[in-house]
């Protein structure tokens, strides 16, 4: 029997950036895997366990460059 991982939106800050690990389908929109602000994702993504906290950034945040900006 598989363990189900259920999370709550309350575990995250409203402005925290989280990672959506799988596609999430809602009647109004399809959410692709990637990074999102917690408030932008539907509750079902959290209850289905599709959302994970990102690891903390080490070092100065200025040193971490966004790969999309470099192109």
C-alpha cells in the first residue's frame, strides 16, 4: 500500500516560491510543472501532494542568477 503525502496550503507562506512536481489540471487551467508562488496554485495541488518546498538558497541571493535572464 502506497503512502499518500498530503500537504496543506497553510504549511507555506502566501508569497513563498514552491515547486509543482507534476501537472495539475483544474476546470479553468492546466498548471505545468515548475516554480510558482504559493498563492497562484489551487488548493488541490497541495492536497494531492504535488507541491514541494524549494531547498534554501545558500550564499548571497545576488550571486544566484536566473538562467532565463542570461539568454
